[in-house]
């Protein structure tokens, strides 16, 4: 699906002791059901700690994208070329006790990025994403852990079909709504290819049960969808899925196997189940 490479640079204590200079460049090719992309993007930013557990950053980004949409609808059909500039602003707070297998604490990330672009069409839009997760150990031995997450996104300034396909929101898959295929939750064309959207809702909840020192089970539920409007509304049906996961705990984190089943599948679109293998907890 994707071939890519990246180079990242961080210089701590840049100009002041609590400030870092960040630089990153990425390039690659991606070919999925929604679009085919060839592009390169870069960002330079300053990041610093504020108010204890918060880290904030601000910078400048630039990207050149060649996009060919696989969907059959919208004015954006066909191959298009864009050069986009952005001003990414982020704020992150992390009070969890473990990066890969947290039992206590919470995470919150807020990003706000205005974009302008030139190319086959002129573009001007604002992307906002707010996401977070929380963890609570029921017992002192941390054998029963409640975990939940949510993510909300919105793009204002351009309609869905005007946006480059890779800047739209998609949902479905192992890092999103388990039980549905990758990117397949939300608007589809007649060939069941995802069109993407300009707003997003995602939810997830798990009960993480450690049966032995090495084995755990995780019943979970995920839900959400993508909307063809700048803000979530009632016009799209939320897609829900439930499942059961198996965890094998290693000294550096858990190995994850999840089986998920859609609770309100679409006829002729969604499979009976999906499974996922990865490293670390789902969130």
C-alpha cells in the first residue's frame, strides 16, 4: 500500500533550555482504494514544555503532492498536482505511566493547521483535530484496566471534492474503527471506494484483563464515521463494531491480536469480521 522514507532532526535546548528545534522531511508513494499519491513534505518547528506536562509546537510546513483519485465521484476526479504550505500548531499532554502499555493517566493532543495551496486549483482551508485517551486501573495489581479514547476532526474552507484526497478524513481499520476495512467507513462511490470527508468522529473503549503475567484478553467496542460536511451531523450513520483481543506481554510491550465484528454492517460492503496483528496496545 505504501513505500516511504523520512529523515527527522531534533536539536534540544535551541536558543533556550526548554525549547527544541525540529525538522523533518518525508517522501513516498501510496496506493490505496481512495487514491494514489506521490509526494514529498517537510516541516520545521519549535517545540517547548509549558505548564508541566504540556508540550506545544509551532512551525511551517511545505508539501508537493501528485494525487490520482480512485473514487468515481466529485469534481476532484483524476490526477491533480498541488503545492501546499501550512502553519501547524500543536499542543500535547501525556501523563501516562507507560508508552506502550499504560495503566494510569491520560493523553490529549490538539492540532490546528491552516493551509494554502497552489497548483491545478487554489486552496485555502483550516484543519482542526482533537484526540485523547484515558486509562484507569481498577485494582492495585493493575490486572483490570479500563481504557477509552475519542477523536474529533473538522476541515473548513473547502468542500470534500476540492481537497486533495490525502488531506481528507478517513475511518476504518486497526488504528481507527476495528471491524471495518481500512478507510471504508464513511461515504463511498458506486464501486465502494472511499470518498473521504471533511469531519470525523471516532470512539473506542476497552477492558484490559491480564490473565497471567504473559497473557491478557481485551473485550472492546469501537465506533464512528466520516461526514461530508465541516462538522459532524446526523446525516451519516455511526458504524459500530465489537471484538475480543489477545495480548502477549513481552519485556518491551504487548504483542496484539484483535478480532472485531461490525455491529451494523452495510449489505454487500462490510465483511463478517476483521483481524489485526500489531505491537503495543490499540491506543
